[in-house]
């Protein structure tokens, strides 16, 4: 790196990855990391005085009335830094404006967290733990699902099991969607009023956060006598999902998986789905690499991403099968979410 160039991290998870410094609120900017030639400086506020971080980082707590951008500007001046690379998808315009006022040239980077794409053994252990807990949660809650229950009640069972049963956290608010609601890929359960009936189709999509790392899984449940149409469609969707997971072995570019999966579904006249076939999973629920038709990411060992094709019939029902997988040293897919993918009939 040019001796006059530094790097500024602002994304909460980039800060955590680089320094081990963890803040409380995901929706607020509470810390930055300034990476210079020979040092890393965490810049935060007085609420985090004494917070732990990795040993090679320096902690700067802004004084009362001191803006974080002022501190960044001062450190840059002291270290003759004239240019800062920054996370182009994260830094806000007002922050850019404040830094430019201090004479800093800003260089946007879209791949600044590229090293997070390949997971370390410690990261993989945490993700596997999160996936295992998710499997256990499904085993815990499914015996207690019955007609008359609401989507919100089941979502609460999931959260309660994760928090109380396994001392873990939610990776995101669970999506629990019944019948026509399951045709909405990102249905908002908290705003919904869905209730299970005999013959209902239930979609459950949730994730666990363990040791700061996420899992993601979607499974389908039929209540009582579901229709032959649902059963037959599910057989074809499952076949496409399983074949796509297997296709990881021969994949070079991840967009190939998206193209392959859609072609497999088309063979059985299943409608195309509007979302991508998968996304990276790690400190963030959605991160690189991307598994979509426009992805530029290549397959690498120790990547973690989802495979999640879906079938959606608006105002009727929908279904999705999602696994979190890891690319092995041999380039094959190891499925980390191991709860049965068969259509569970209760």
C-alpha cells in the first residue's frame, strides 16, 4: 500500500472482523477502523471505553464534543495519509462530506472485505455451530405445530428455543408463512395474520447467530392432507435443489449454479423465481459471495453460501428449500444444515 494511503472501515461487521471490536446496535454507526501502514486505530465513543479488541489495534475514544471524522482527519494528518480507501456500499454521504472537508481524498472500494469470502477454521466452526442449533430448533418445535396456531406463535417458539434452549441469537426475524403468505419470498411475519388450517402449507425460514456467525435454513411443512399438486411440485423442487448442491463440485463461476438450477426447474415446468439462488453467509446473513446470474464470484474452498430455489404461485402458495453449504477442500459442497429436506407432514 502507498505510504500516503490508508483504509477506513465503517461497516459494523468489517470492524468486528478486523479487530474483534463488537458494538451493540446494528443500525447505528458506533465505530470505525482506520488502517494505516503499521497500525489499526479503532475510533469510537465514550460508551465503549475499555471494550475488548484484538491486541494489534489501538483504541481511540472520542472526547466530549469531538466528532469521529475529526479524529480520523487528525490521525490521517499525523501519519501523512492523504488518501483513504473506504467501503463504497456503507459510508454515508454526510461522512464523505465531513472527511473531504478535512482535505482527505476518498477512494471508493467495493471489495474491501473480500478476505471475508474465504472462512478460517474458527469461522467455519462457528457457522457449523449455528447450523447445528438451527437443526435442533426445528426438531424441538415441529412436534408442537398444529391447526389453529398462528404464524406469530410459531415464530415465537423458534426465537424462544434459540435463546433459551441454546443461548444463541436470531440471525434475523423468522419468516413463518402459511398458504398464500408462503408465496411472498420475504413475507413479514410480524405484520401478518396467517393461521394454520388442515391442508395448509407452511414455510419456515430462519437463521441462528452463534459466536457472531450466522446460519440460514428454509424448510416446508404440510399440515394434514395437503394436495397432490403441492406434493408433486415439492418433489421437483427438491430434485432441482439437490442437483444444484451436487453441481458445486464442477462449478468454476458461481453464476453457473444459478443458471443450472433454473434450467433444472424449467425441465419440470416450474416457474422462474425472482430472487438469487443463493448468498454468502458469515458475520452477515447476506454477504459475498453471490450465487446469481450476474455474480462475478468464483468458487473457492471454505466459502459458505446458501442454495435456495423456490416456487411461488401468488395468492395461492409457495415453497422454498434452503441449505447453508460449505465448499470443501476438494471443491465439493458440504451441507451444513442437516434437518431433513423431505416435505414434513404433520
